[in-house]
């Protein structure tokens, strides 16, 4: 620190000491009491505290003993103590599982109750090309895929590969793949001597995106005469002419690729014969809807809005739009036909089937198939021959409709039951 600063601070300290000494006075003058002395006369004097009695001292000692008391207990590490602790933990875990199971039981019971209340358990199909089984569509997809892959070992492996491309992939994947494979084959057919068209680089972007990961595509190329080879440290599909007819075979495969279609499933009517008390179930399973579960939940939320909107006056156009929106939710419809004896005949139909299919379905189930009859809709409309070529969607026979059966000539009603005896066996006891 510089010397001048040191001197400055020393001078300030001396000035502070001088001011703290108080006012000046003569040496021969009588001494005056200072301000501190004057204040001391009026100062508060703390009273003398009495010594505590023996009882107070005993209480204080007991309190101090409690505060200073330390927990000297140690954890019991004996085998019996550990086993007891384990038993307690296992018992607590068991009780927790029981509580969770009890909480899950009402949900399971409610789901089973919902299944019992369904008018039909699902939508089922046939596929005569594969087997005579009756299965849901999801199970048929797996079964058809297994069936087609088994056919790859036969002589018609190319045709099987074409069917695999169309049946085992989505349309968004199958269509670009078919277009790319068509281009590959057409290049060889139109330019048989061009070497560049006989090789397909497998790392090529178009091949990787549109062909490589599509089921059946590689098998199709193998059937066409392509083989996988390593050229210049890269993988290629190379076309080899096995004989003079190889180009003709490519043309046949090309036609098969572009003509192949999905294997059609035939909807099973899932015939049921019901008594009046059994026909009260009208709820439909998820299979009948076009919508997913999440979309159906959203529809349920909109019901409250629909109640409010029902209080509003609507034009005819508004009502028609709302009706179309509702029926567009369904893929299938449940048709019930009530006979004069009170028995109900139930069948499942696609919404785009013709009314003629319903008429033929009812006729095939009648005891006297040659008898003339007609069906009446829920609004009293009598369906005539001009309605037979209209779809159930156009006739608004969606999603579960009751039709009334009646003979054209009531006076000539055949005796006995209306439905075949073997179908009456389908009636389940109450």
C-alpha cells in the first residue's frame, strides 16, 4: 500500500479517538457526572432469582436424561427373525395380489356380460379354395398365407408368388412392387440382347423400397429365372436364359402378375334360429364396424352432442347427411326375419350385397321353398322385385334390421312349420 494512504488512515483513526473522548473541561473545575453515570442511576436492576426447589431439580434431571437417552437396540439378524420378516413381506404381497384380482374381476365379468348380450359373436367367412373351414377374417389371412407359401414348392411357383404379392401385402405396397417387376420383365422381353437389363442391383433405391421387402417379390424373380450373385462386391439379381422359351415364359409370368387378384372370402351367413325372448339382443360386435376401437369411443363421446342436436330443427338435407354418416360406420348388417309362428331367422350380410341375397337366403331356409312370399321392412314397405337389385346400403337396411315374413296368398299357407326341421334344431334352450 502506498505511504500516503497509510498516513491518511492513521490520521482518521486519531480523529475518531479524539471525538470519542467527550467534551473538554478545566483541570481545577469540579468533576460533573457523565451521561453514562446519569443513566446508570435510572438503569434497570435485574431481580435476584430464587434457587429452584428439589422437585424442580428432579424434573429437570429427568428431562435431560430423556433427551440424552440413545437407542441402543440393534437389528436382530437371527434366522428366525429373518424368516418372520420374509413371511410378513410375502403375506403383504399376497394380499396385494388378491386386491388386484378382486379389482379385475368386475372388468372381466363386465366383458363376459357384454359378449353374452351380443346378437352375434362375430363375422365369419369361407374360402373353398383353401379349405371348408368357417373362420374370422383375421384367421383366414394367416391360413391363406401359409397355404400360398406351401405352393411355392410346386411347378407353378411363379403363380403362387404372384398371389402372395397380392394377398400378403397391403395395396400400398403391392401396387408399386407390381409396377416395378413389370418394368423389369418388359425390359428383358423388349430388349433380350441388352446385358444391362439382365442385372438388377439389389442396393438400388427403387429395388430396396419397392421390391426387396415385399412378400413374394424375390420368389417371383426366382421363378422368372433370376439368381442372386455377387458382382464387384455388390449383390445383383441376374437373369439367366435357361432355354429358347425363356422369353415366352416371362410373358406368361407377366400376364399372371398383372391379372392376379386377392383370394376372395365368402361371408358365412352364420344362421341362427331364435325364439322371441332371444331376439331381444341387438348389440353388434366390433367386426361389424368400419371404425377402429378408438374411433368408436370417439363416436360414443359424440352421442351427448347428438342429444343436444336432436332438439334443434333440421332440414331434410341435414337429416339425410346425418343418416349417411351413421350407416357408413358399418361393413356388415344383421338381418332378422320374423315368421308368423314367432320364430326368428337371423343371418349376416355385407352392406353392399343385393336384397336378392336376402330373399334367396330366406327361401333356402323355408320348409316349402317353392311357396311365394314377400318381406316387409320396419317402415311397412313391401319389397318387390324392383328392389332385388338394390344394395342393402341403398335400401338403408343397416345395421340390424327386422323384416316380417308373409306368404303372398295367406289362404294357401302350407301346414306345419315355416322353417326346415334341421334349422329348428339350432334353437338354443333358454
